[in-house]
């Protein structure tokens, strides 16, 4: 993915997960999120259900975590679920 910090090939930590992403203001085109805004879920259905009751949480498939050059852990958007 272009514009993404590549996962550490030795670490084996980064992976795709179902999650809800907290975004107080929806910003089209945003494709990375700090780890503090991402909550992991077991399935797509669980992520969709968790996001349904909160207008600031959106269900997604994300890739991460990756460590940025600033030392922050980031998740990258793979796909919005709803």
C-alpha cells in the first residue's frame, strides 16, 4: 500500500483485524489512525454491532500496528465495512 509504513518482517506483529475506528469528524481520504483510536473485534459482525450505537465509531478492516518514524503506533485502513 502506498503511503504506508511497512510492517516489520521480523516482528510478525502486524496483521489485518476487524475493528472500530473512532473519528470525531469524518475525514474522507484518511487512511491511517493512531492505535488509541482503534478497537479490535473478533468478527466483522462484532465490529458493525459495536459501531452501530456510536455515531463517531466506524467499522473497518485495518492493518497494523506499525510504528511510525515519530514513534507512534498506527493502523492503516484496508476497507470500511459499512
